[in-house]
């Protein structure tokens, strides 16, 4: 099996190590008592990577054959690394006699080779072109108080850069070879080699890659080194102490109000980590405006709750206290309308005119956020040299290369290449993936149906327990705040959250298995495929209960004499007389709050506890010296390759809550802002203090998350318009205010009489056998009860059919959705075209740099040609002078 897609000189030299050959081994040295050293024992070669394994010769005799097989694989692997040019040095552990640490160094020649393979951009000259400040730099007078200490974290010199070429060293700005490639660049090179070095050959089958060795227990860990301890400066003079600076000016909780040192983050952890924190910081910054407006909307609603006319009517003993409501379940009793007085006041906080304004504002805010993020992202692409980062530069995954057994022709280049499957095989793998995802989505919907059944059963039980049917005066809840609706909503919300977290844990493993089975070519393809699967599942998992409350509950209930049943047994839920909006708000608050608490427990307490337990279990009572830098890092937690994926997923799900259902919960941006201010520092603290150093990766943008955010933004317009139209009670109130209030005898537009107008009449003698129960029969003196709907009263020729008010309300709802959606979508379209994705100044600088880079490269090539031609020119000039002298001598003669 042969690796594909790269020239042979860049591939592992399989055939240079034949079976039976005595393998080269890493030199073994003793600890030199320099805990802060980042070098081999010679003090010259810098450590670029660390491999950790258990010494097989010190294992139990009964399992010796298993460990000897691991030892052979490890020795072959390390011999392959040395054949590929890496230098190794082994050292026994100071803390654990069974552990061995292999220090890996990449020499200059190997650096040059793989810098060209990985298309690493390096400086060619200082960039002296003037730079027009972006819109964000105009706020320097304000932001200077929130920036990190500029004396500690200095601004880096800006260079013109170009992809490295080994044969053209003279054109690059190489002041000192040891520092020309940064430690993060060297770590990328070493990891690239580790992922492709062979460890076993059996006939025609070749196995390679550090990933499989880690999974098989051959090595316990593989990681690049942190440059120092996070809270103490290194004693080594050559150490830049970047980890210490990141902790002091970024990860420490006291810096929660400071801006992030993105350039240093990118330099230390790579562009992929840098772009995540840049996006998270920008999202949090934009949330501040939404949070201010949302908080203002909440305060406006809070002040309105005591002055609302229809809320007063609900609480008025002469109005709401005399309205007998029909039972809401088959075993329920009559109830008084004023029993929902407190609920109606709480509803006013979220269901008012300010909510409509805020929903429209958020629909525009999300567009502004995405458009300005594109501009900011373009600035980062320019500053971080990822403008021309193409997918072709990303190497295939080792797992993909290992399966390349089918030969095909590249449709672009026309060159023969190997692929891991045929067209039919690819279709089969994709079909399996789609089918599995759909199965799990159906499983989520089944869990939602189960929760709905629970809601119906609990509401029925609580309605019986919390009511006393002996007297009309006692038709009140036992406790003021424990109504059947509220108790059912809260418990169902908690159960829904638990089910969500359980399904997330199970599906996560399935999604990873499916994506591994599909075998994507590059790391980006892998993450994009996993992103799509996980988001589709999470979207249904997190939002389905909210969609049910917003758009299903209380919409298909019939009327008291002819209710609608679920599964032929459970009577469908009804909303509170004010609507289901307060229940939707409760559900959102439970899920958002529970998710934030659970994520912080996972991100803070678990890594800290694991590190504490690991240090306790591996402590040495006979320790005489401070452990070296690589042993200190080994005691930290490994950073999962999908760790950043889960961070993005968490924030995108939150973004959905903030935008999709914001019409029901104006405080969502406030909660998200508070959570994100902690999230930034928690993530920073976590990767700086609790995790081993991450292998740097290149990235141009946030990947597949960008179109997902755009899709959520488009959907948010429709969901918020439909929540206001169908979930809240705003449209019926507006219809009454502008139209039907005049028919109620009022001389001008008023909300007086709205409650009476919004409740239909029902003759209790028309109860069916299924809805008639013992409690209802005992109250035979009640002949009329009310229910929430717009239907003709009993005795009317069209009794219990929808009346004119209903059709006016339906027409107003549809008109509202169409008008609001068109206005908002038109505004979004205009903003998207008015705000360019790439700032004009960045376009100018990119063009300018391309031109100057070409000039510099041309001049360097010209100098190189001149240098090569100089001896030839000198020989020609000498020959011409000699011929001229000969001619002069001949002429004199």
C-alpha cells in the first residue's frame, strides 16, 4: 500500500529499513537537573516534541509477549523517525521509574524540507507600507484602557511573506537559523512526520502514524512542550515565557474586562485556536449591544405588569374573579380566571410591544454581526498570512492515506492517484451516515412525544391534587405560585434537559464513528462532516421542545365539548389564557441556564480534578529534584483533537437560543453575555494551565460554522415573527384594540373588555361522556364556563364554530408575518450588500503587498542569477580582453 498525493522524496522511507536490520535507537541520557530547560542535554538542540512510553522490560512477566510486540513497533517507529531526519534523545522519568521520555528535534535541513511541503509562509522583507486604520482602531482612545500591558506583550514587526522554498534561501530574511521558524511551526513539521512514519511492515501491508500507536498503547502521550510554567517565569535566558505572559495578561480571571492578545495566542497556539478566540471575543463584544437593548425591553415590560389593562381585568375580583373557566383535562375541575393573576403579570414582562421591537432589532443585529465578523475575519486573514491559504495546501489525513488502494485519475490534473474507495463505495458510506443521523433524529422526536405524554399525565394529576371541588370559593391553587401549568412546565423542562444531555453523550460517539467510517480526505473535510452531523442532531435535540411549546402546544385542542386527544387517550394541552409564551420563556431559561452550568462543570472542574488525581497517583516519595519541563507537561490533560469543535458547537447552540427565540426571552442576550465573559477566561485558563500544549494548526476562517450561523440568522426572522404571531397574545390584543373595541361600546380605542372578548362561552350541559367527571357533576349549578378561543356561543345557529373575530385574528397574523419578514429580509439584504466582506483598505494592502512581494522575489531571483552568472561573465570578459590584446599586437606587427 503506497501513500498518495505527495512526491516520494517527502514520504516515509519504508524501504530504507529492511526486515532483520539492526535498528538505530535514541541516545539515552540522564537528567541534568535543569527543570526549565527546553533543550537536549547538549544545550544546543531545542526540543520540538515529546514522546512518552512505558518501559516494556519492567512489565509483568505474564504479559511480556504483549509488551514486547509494542516494543518492536516503537523501536521500528523511532528508527523510521531518525531515517526521516529527526534527532531523538531518551531520558528516564524522574517521578516514575517505568516511564521513558523521548525528546524530538527537527534539524535545519529537515525544517527546510517540510516547511516547503506544508507551504509555510516566512518573512522576506519588512513591511513599510502605511496602513489606514480600520473602523475598530478609531476606538483606540477608549480601548487603550482595556488592552493588555503593551510593555509585556509588544506589537510584532510586520513582514512581507512568501511560501518557503528550500532552493531559494537567499530571498528570505534569515537572521538566525535557530529562530527563523517559530516553535509552533516546528511542532507542525514534527507532527506531520509523526503521522506518516511507519511502525510495522508485514509483507505488502504497511502501518504508520502516531495516532494508532497512541491508541494501541505503544506510546502514552505525544505533545509539544510549553515554554515555561504558567505562573512562574523560566530561569532560562533564551525562553520567551509566552505561556507566562498569556496567563498573566489573558487567562487570569482578573483580566475578564481586557481585550485578548490575539497575535500572541496565534503565535503560541496556531491560527486555528487564534481564530476561535477572535470569533468568541467579537461575538461577545457584539452581544453587549443586544444585551443592553434586551435589558431595556425587560425593564419596560417589568414596569408595564402593574399598568396593563388586560392583566388588571384578570386580577380584578369583579371581572376575573367571576369568570369560571372550563376544565382543562378530563379529570379536572372548573377554575377561576383570577387564579392566573400572578402568571398574567409575569407574562406582561415578556409579552408586550417592546418585545416586538426587540425581535425586529435582533433580526437586524444578527445580520450586522455576521457582516462585520466577515470584515474582521478578513483583517485577521491578512495579518496572519492566511489570505491565500487553500484547501490544496492541507495534507490528507493519515487514516485516509492508509486506505488508498484504488487507482483513479485526478479530474483536475489528469495525474494517476490512489483513493480509498470507489464511487459506489463512497455512496454506500454516505448513505449509512445519512441513515444513522435520521434514525437518531427520529429517536429525539420519540423522546419529545414521551415528554409530551408526561406533561399531559402530570398536568392531569396536578390539576386534581391542587384543586378542591367542594366549593367555588376554593377553586384556587393550594399555593400561590404552584399552578398546574407552572409545575408541569418546570418539571418537564428539567426532564427535557436531562434527556438532551443523555442523548448528546450517546450520539457524540455515534457521530464520530460515522465520520470515521466515511473517511474524509483532509482534517477540514473531517471536521466539516462531523459539524454537519452534530449540529443537525443538536438542533433537533435542543430546540424541538421549544418549537413544540411555541408552535404546537395549545393550537389543536378543540373545545370543551369536543376535545382533541393524543394517541386516543391523552387530551391535548391547553395554554394559559394569556398564551404559551411564559412556558416557552421558562423552557429557554432552564435549558440555557442548565447548559451553562453543566458546561462550566465539564470545562473547569473535570480537568482540574483529573490533574489533581493524576498528580496524587504519580507523586514520588523519593523525589530529590524538581521534575523537568516535559514531565510537568505530562501531568496535564491532553487536549482532544475535537476539543475546539465542542467549543464552537456550544457557542453556536447558544447563538441559536439568542436569535431563534429571543421574542419570548429578551434576557437571553444578557445571560449569553455574562456566560461568554466567563467562557473566554475559562477556555483561556483551561488551555493555558490545565492542558498540554496544543499542536498548532492552520486555519483561514471558522469553517463550516459560518454557513450554519447564516442559516440560523435567516431562520431567526421567521421563528420570531411566528412566535409573536402564534405564541404570544399580541396580535389578538392589537386586533381588539384597533377594531373590535369599538363594537364593545367604547367611544375610542381601548383594551377594556379584552378578556371578556377573548374568552368563548360553553354550555356545561354539552359536556361529552368522556369529559364529564364526578367533580364537574357535583357543581351542577354552573351552567356556563369560559375557554380560550374565538367561537360562537351556545344557542347561535353556528354554535362553537369560529367567529369573525377569529378570522380577523388569523388574517392579521398572516399579514404580520409576511410584512415583518419582507421588511426584515429586505433590510438584511441591503445591509449585506452595503457592508463589504473585505474592507477596502485590506484589499488595497493585499494588492500592494502582492506587487511588492513580486518585486522583491524578482530582485532576489535576479541577484541569484547574477551570482551564478558572475564567474561566467568574468571568464567572458577575460577572454574578450585577451582577444583584444592579441588584435592590438597583430596590428602593431
